[in-house]
């Protein structure tokens, strides 16, 4: 039975008690009246028969006819009036005893009901004051106060208030954290843009004084870096706003890894690094091919930036009923232990960040967001011998 049903039963109990009490009083009054009437008629018949024994048969016959004929209306009422008798002369003990007892029982029931009503109203007012005080504390920022839970008619309201306050607290904390992250991200973006623009300006000035093609290459590299930064920031802003649309389809892992490596072919040749991707047959995940490939590109690019010339970047993947696991690792020095908890934070750069590639600390963050949108996650760890390993899991359900 629900709490609401229990509360309704609690309210019906005093009403039922009053109704039962009133019915008992009514039955008692009727029975008492019948006893008095019977006693009076019995006494009257006894008096007549003792005074005139010869009329015993006539009296009993008349009594029987009266009972069989019922009440004769106003005629019987007016018969004794002509001899000076009144209705009050035949009250007997009913007025002194029965009426008084009836009134006492009635007053007892009414008094009990009024006491119950007063107690209930007082208790309800107290509970409302407690909930009001709790909300006032919440409004002034005192979220740490714990609401006193009680099983009564206010329990459901109490639960809803607690849920609402908890949601508001989480929303406030999220808003504060978002504001702090926004300020940090804005400062990092400004720093990245300033660095690129400064490099471009310096290369432009030097190119005016020299005919060397090195400065032109530097400007092209910085422009490419700015373009990638713009696209990455735009993608992250869409993810944060929840407006990035992913097409859900079957994505072959081998195909996605191969396309990602092909897109990085120029960087691989420049760095003298190769990517090894074994063909393990058809292993698929649910996701978006284009964005899954984009995430793989960012992970492999990070491995390239930390790999020595002539080394190999390894890929492996497998599936079980729960998830599909993709491993990507290099043969470099691995991560610093203090860097591992922060690798997927935006604009975070490790203590030994390579100078190759873009290196602005946004690629891994973008990869993590893409995998999370596809019911997956990505973690990083060091291999037992050497090298950094990225472990990706995309869950089936």
C-alpha cells in the first residue's frame, strides 16, 4: 500500500469512530425508550388487574388488539389530554438517566474528534515549518543541511523537495565548473593563437629579407596548424553544445584504422615511422565511420610525435560479447606517471612534449569525446618494456 493510501486511512479512522459512536447512541436511545415504554405499560396493566381482577381478560385482550392495530394516530394522543395528562408525565427515568448519558457520550466523541483535529493541525504546521526552514537554508546557499526524513503525509513532498534540491546543487556545481573551464580554455586558445601568429609574423619578416624557402614552409606549417586548431575547436564546441550529429552504422575496425593511417601518410614518411595494422577479419563497432577515423587519427598522430625514426606503431583489436577493444601503442619512452591522469584534458601538454606535429594538447581530448559519444572510452598506460599504449573500448550495449 502506498503512503498516500495510508494517510487517507488515518484520516478516515476518526470519521468512522464518530459515525460508529453516533450509531451506537441512536441504538442505545431507541432501546432505552422501548424499555421505558414497556415498563410503563406493564405497570399500568398490573395496577388495573390488581384493583379489578375481574377485568383481567378484557385488559389483556385490549392490549393485544392495541399491539396488533399499532398506533391509532392523533386520537390516542388526545384521549388522555381531556383528563389533564401530558406527555411529560410519562417520561419516567428516561429524561434523568438516558438523556444525560446520551449527551455525555456525544460530547465525549465530539471532544475526541476536536482533540485529534487540533493535534493533526499542529503537527502539520510543524512539518510545514520544517520544510520551509529547509528551503530557506537552500536559498541562501546552505546545501549541506540534511532534511529530516519522516514517514507521514509529507513524505512524498519531502522526497520531491530533496530530489529538486539535489538537482539544483548539481546544476550549480556544473555551472561553476563550466565557467572555470571556459575561462581556462579561453586563456589556452588565446595563448595558442598568439604563439602561431607570432611565429607567422616572424617568418613573414624574415622572408622579406631573404629568398629562402624555409620561412615559406614555416608559414605554411603554422597556417596548417591554425586551420587544424580552428576545426578542432569548432568540433569540440559542437560536442559541448550537443549538436554534433553522428551517423550510427557498422564500422569495420580494420578499415577505420587503415584509413586513419593513410591520412597520416605524409607525416609518417616525414617522421620515418610505420604503422602495423593486422587484418583479423570482420570486427565491427556501432558508430560513425568518419568520426571514428578522426579519433584514430588523433591517437596515432600522438604516437608518431613520440616515436623515434625507424620505429613502428602497433595496432591490435579484438571483440567479446561485452565490448570491442582496440590497442594502439608505440615504441617510444612512454608517459610520465604524473602526466597519465591529465592526458585527455584539453590543452594539456606533458612535461616532455615532442616538438613534432601540432602539439597543442587538444587531439586526445577530441578523441575521448568522440569515443564517449559512441558508447566507449579511452585510457592510456605504459607498456611493460617501453612505449605508450592507448586502450579503447567500445561497448556493445
